C-alpha cells in the first residue's frame, strides 16, 4: 500500500488506516519507519516526521492473511477517509 504525501510545511504527517483492513493483513514493513503509532476508534494511526517539506511516498508492505474481498479505508492528517476494496487472489 503506497500513500503519496503532497509537499507541506507541516513537521509531521499522520496516516489513519481502518482496523478492519489491517486485521486482515500482516504488516511486514513500513518505509519510512513511523515516529509513533497508536490505535483508537477502530483505526490505526501512524505519525511520520518530515525532515523536508518535499512530497514523499509512505509504503506499507502488507501480506494478506486470507483470500477474498477486503474492504478498508485510509486517510491522511485530518482529511476524509478514502474507501477501497482489495481483492486478494489465492
């Protein structure tokens, strides 16, 4: 799961991912590594420090635990969640 972050003057960016989606995945690696992570209100929150205001890509390397259709959503900072459906083929 790659998330492109636009350039910004903010010192930190927060990415929220639905618990429903992450429960269906093994998180193998996150690049760059988050400064912190937390859980609340059926969502996982990952905070990333920004050393430069340039655009960046945050990559979540995920491994599915099951096959089939897996719904989820992702949101950046205070933005509205973007829903998606991930079809996992055996």
